[in-house]
C-alpha cells in the first residue's frame, strides 16, 4: 500500500516538440529500430507527416517535414514526442536516438509544457476555493493580464479551470481539475499510474498547474533556487529540458514570476504583502520513474465492460454458453466464470478498477 504524503506534488513534461534541420533529405532511408508510417494527409504548414512506432507498436513521435511556406527553410524538421512517452524514464534516450538515427540536428524547442500535479495547495487546500476567491476579488494576483475561467452553474458556482494568457501569447498557464478532465475527455492510465507511483492520492481530485511555453521567442531568466540569484538570461534550453533539476529550476522561476497572489489590504504597495503559499517542489528526483505503456481508455472500452457485466445476468444467454462450454470442453465449466475472468482481465489492463467498482459493481440499477 502506498503511503500518501500531505501536500505532495509531482512535476513532469506534458508536451515536447523540438525543431531543427535535416542533415539528410531522404531521412527515412536508414536502418532504424522504429517503424515509420507516412500519413496520407498533411497539415497547413507541412506536406509530410510521419508517425514513429517502436517494435511493440507503441506510438513514439510525429515527424513533420517539407514546409509549405517559402519563408520556412526547406530543411526544417519538427518532432513532437507522444504524451505517453513523456512519462517514461526512456524519454531522454528516445530523443537522442531519434535525432541520431534519422540524422536530425535539433536546434530549439518549439513548444514545451511543464505540469505540476497535486491534490491541494498549502494555503488553499481546495484549489476550487482558490479560484472562487480570486474571481470574487478576495485575493489578488500580482501583475497584469487576461484570464478565463470554466465552471458549473451551481450554488455556489463550481470552478474547475482558470487560464492566464491568450492562445496567441508565448506563455500560457492553467490551473484545472485533471482528474475530471481524464474522466470526461480522454483517460490516460499512464498518468494515473504516474500519480500512484509518486504518492499522489488518486481517490481525491488531482489538480494540475501547467505552464505552456512557445520558444525560441520566449525568454527566461535561470535562477539559483537556493539563493534566488540570477544566473543568466537565455532561451529555454532544449539541451537541458530533459534534466529534472533544470525542469525544477524553470518551474521555480515561472512560479516566482507569474504565480504570485496576495490577500488585498489597504496598503500602498501590494507587492510587499505576504504571498499566498501554494506548492513545495521536492528535491527528490526519484519521481521520474518508468511507466509501462498502456492503451488509452475510450468510451467504447467502458461500454464493452458494461455489456459483459450485463451478459452475466442474462439467464438465457448464460444457459446457451454453459451448454456450449460443456460440449466443447466435456466438463461442467460455468460460462459465467469465463466472462468474469474476461471482465477482470480487461478492467486490469485498462486500469479501470476504480471506475468498475463505483460505476458497475456499486450501481444498483445494473443488478
């Protein structure tokens, strides 16, 4: 049993797209440990889109070449690494291998998202209460800018999302209920497994604070997280972005510069008020663990499990299956146990144990 840590949080890359140059125009004409599949469709910016898969058919990356615009150099290449791979300890070796095998020359990051996952803030245990306090002016954010919220009309209103910055800006950052998004949009079992490995309580809502950076236009100042001393002005460095310490330093900088809030008081300078405490990023880098590839859960998976469960209670169907089993196997094997085994195997493979327990086993209308 995993021992949960109060105010625990874990950070990780959630988007990584690198840009660079082709050293070889026919870059696919090489011996490779990956399987390359060229798409029949293109994008508004690139004519050629190639998907990379490993020998276990796990999607690894998307390669974009042959730009349409004459403004973009013809030897430009963009490589977006698939989200699941970002949660694996294999990521640094995969990035290096893709660059070497296909003779790319990575120059910069075109987009990187850094996410912090947690159950509660230090001063605001329920992040929903934090958003409610912000939109009702009970707390104030230092600095100017636009924001947008998403919530549910209730009494009081339930807020699940707040975003700062516009989609066109080089930096956006979001606070949102990640557990709810996984349930309503697209489940990603590897993220939930990542939480469990890193002592995040998956039975409680898991929130995410995410910074999305588009570079090389976005400039950051790297700081010493122990002294607060400015080290150097630089673009987000693609040579360092896979390093856990660099990721943490970058997050410390982003939090200190953009995620500063105070409780308003009648003073001349708001920036001198005590800051609200949110997260304490750990120095323990054991968080970066290998997560085994797992198939994404779809709505079809849940419908399939539900139909199997309902089939167990169909007496006519079970009688036919029992007769079939007895005929084929020459024994008294009960078909019901076979279906039960199938359900359990499928539920375990898709990491749907909690969903199956609450939505199926505890749902009286299905019994």
